[in-house]
C-alpha cells in the first residue's frame, strides 16, 4: 500500500525537528546518518539532500546545522529528495543494445559476422584517412 504525501512529510518533519534539537549551528557534533534514516524510516537520500541544499555541513562523522535549517519545510525536503533520486536513476539508466545477429546462430556464424563487421569498419577508417 503506497504511503501518502502527508505521511512522508510527517516523517521528514519529525526527523528535521529531531536534528534541530540534537545538533548545533555553532559546533560540529557526532552523527550517524544511517541511524537517522532508519529511526524515522525515511530515504537514505535525506542527508545528501540536506547537504546539497546547504542546510547542514558535514565532516567525516560530524555534522553542523546552518541557519538555512531553521526555515526548512518537510515538503521542500521531500520534493528535493524525489528530484535527486529521479535524476540519479535517469543518469544510471543504461540503454539496451539489440543484437543484429540471429539468436539461433552458431558460434562460427557469429565469428564470421564479427570479422566482416570489423573488416568493414577498418576499411571505412582507411578510406576516411586517405581523403
């Protein structure tokens, strides 16, 4: 059953409130981003998006809030998380390549076809270099 937008934003708001109570804008404090995402059952992109938005500053195992964190709304974070995850998926999509050779071909037929294709490419490169 899919979660509603209100449920997602409620979880994000709880996580944001917790971070505002726990961490400081003046000093770096220890943190574990994985525990926050597990505790509030929010996406793992949460800390990454907060850093990209400029709401937190991170140093290995440490975090400091910025003034931008005070006015941050859960709906804004949710929207940025969705955009980040969509852009990551889109960038990671690998186009499918269809074989031009029949699947019932034998190994010898495939080798012959590859040799012919390679010979054709080499010849076209040689002709292009002569011009």
